[in-house]
C-alpha cells in the first residue's frame, strides 16, 4: 500500500460526488414531493421535525448534522435533503393503482405532522409512473387526469419514457406529473423522477426573484431619471453652495440605490444559480417532441426565460445606476475641489498681501521707534553734558549731543533688531 499525506478535505470532497443519491424506483410507483422554505438557519428545525416523523414510525432519526436522509417508514419511503435555504421531502410508494393521482402518498403521513412542518411550502408535486404495458390513453383522457387543463408532454430519456404535466397547482395544493415507463431500469426511473421534481422546485426558487424585480424596477427607473436630471444641470450650477447641495443629494441617491441592491442582490444571485439548474435538468431529460403537444421544457421556458431576463435586466440597471451615481459624484466633487482650491489660492494671495503690508508697517514702526528712542537718549546725553559743564567740566553740550547721535542711533537699531529676532526667531533682514 502506497502511503502519502492526504489533504484534510480530499475524502469529503470526493464523497460529495456520491452525496444525495436518487432512489431506485420501478413502475408502478407514486411520489409526493415537497420543497419547504425554512431559511438558511432552519436546518436544525428541519431535522427535528423529520425526527418526529421517524419516531412516529419507529425509525431512528437523522444525525444532528445530516444534510441527507432516507428510510422506509411503513408502506412508503422518505428521502429528505437539506439545501441552503430550503428542505425537500420526497415520499414514494410502489404498488398498482386505478387512478394515478387519487390517494397520493402524502395522504399516508400524520396530518398534524404535515400541518406543523417547519417552514413554508414553496413547491409541491405528485409524480406518478405507470408501466408501459397499460393501454395507451388519448390526449383527452390524459388531459382529464389534469382536470382538463392544457397539458404539455414529451418523450424523455431518449424515448424510453413519456411525461405529461400542466405545470399548474391543483385543488389539493399539488402539481401533477404523469410518467409512462417504456423501458427504464430502476436507476433511470429514479433519476427521471428526481429531475422532474427538481425542475419544479428550482423553477419556483428562481421565480422568487421575479416579484422583487418588479418591485425594484420603478424605484430604479425613478433614480435613473433623477440622476439624469442632476447630470444635465451640472454645467449650470453656480457657486459652491449649489454644488454642495447637489453633491448631498447624490449621496442620498447612492444610499437609496444601495438599499435597493441590498434587498435584491442575494435573491438575484440565487435566481441565476437556480435557473442554471433548471436548464441543466431540462437538458438532462433528453426530450423528444410528441405529436400535437408542446414539450415540457419549451412550455416552461416560455414564461421562465422572460422572468429571468427581467431579473437580469433589473440587476444590470442597479449595477449601472450605482456606477453612474459614483461617476457623477466624482465629477461634481472634482468641481467642488477645484472651486475650493481657487478660493484657497485667492485666500493665500490675500494673506500674502496682508503679510507684506504688515511687514512694511512693522519696519516703519521699527524705524519710528529707533528715531523716538534715539531722540530721548540723545536728550539724556545732552542733559548729562550740560550738568557736567555746570560742574566745571570742560565740555560743550551741543558738540557732545551731535557726536552722540550716530552712536545712539546705531546702538538703538542694533538693540531693536536683536529684540525682534529673539521674539520672531527670524533674521533681521527678512
């Protein structure tokens, strides 16, 4: 045995290919299928409710972390699957029957358990497979099984079976699909039933986005019109006050667009995934057209495709709206920034002009201060010389004052200059 270090996820990922196996079925068999919306946090409630059903029939309940469970409960088999936001229940019972859709398997469940099921039923369908040895029905007889509604049908699995439905919800709350087995083995019939119930479930899950798209479309259109008006008015805006007001409204419009996107993005993304699954399952049917009858997939796409295109259109418009609001906001913000820079430039020029005036005034004041201080100091020197002359010192007061003037002025100027440098930290020549 060759040993090597395995990735911790290798085996779980490999086992995922074999997860959720379909049941083995042989006609005649009847199936009732439910898809119950319980939300992303509803897995525990789903398992607990399934556990109640198992205990009613004396069967061990599913594990606490199970996402798939199947067991035989009395006269029927249950297959349960937990998906991201819903749980599916498939109940199957084999055995002959007189009428394909009378006494369905769902009637064998405890009524109180069915009424208390966790979540809301979004899809419910009865599927009946009858053997190909039975006499062929006419179109009218087949339509009578569907309450005389318009039916669609096709050969499936390369002609090894036929399937009919009306894609309608009948009085019992279930849709109906009739299969005529013309040579399928147990695995092929099990896969065919699984594909049909998944088509019914996934188309309903995909259609959940359609009402949101219809609700969001007028909101997006109104935002687009307002944005168009704002962009058209941009060249005519006068003054930073108008620009700031429009920029504020653009921010509010961006918040409104984001709120719409938050309410719809998850559902639109899920619809894309579910719609892709529907298309894959319809392709897997490998349909062949029956005479005088529209194929199953073609009839389904007739309304499903426009609904999905509507969702895609609204999603694309939402994305485009957000981008255009951001672009308009950036454009207007650039205008506001340019206007602010222009104002700042003018303000700096004005401040520079005032600084020069203040410097000149300061220099003038300094000059006057030097003159005034020098005047008083020369006066003091004159008084000192006169006092010395009166005391008998041979000194001429006028000559002494005249000689003291340049010395005093120089000393005063140097003192004022040094004082200014000490206060401002600048060079006296600046």
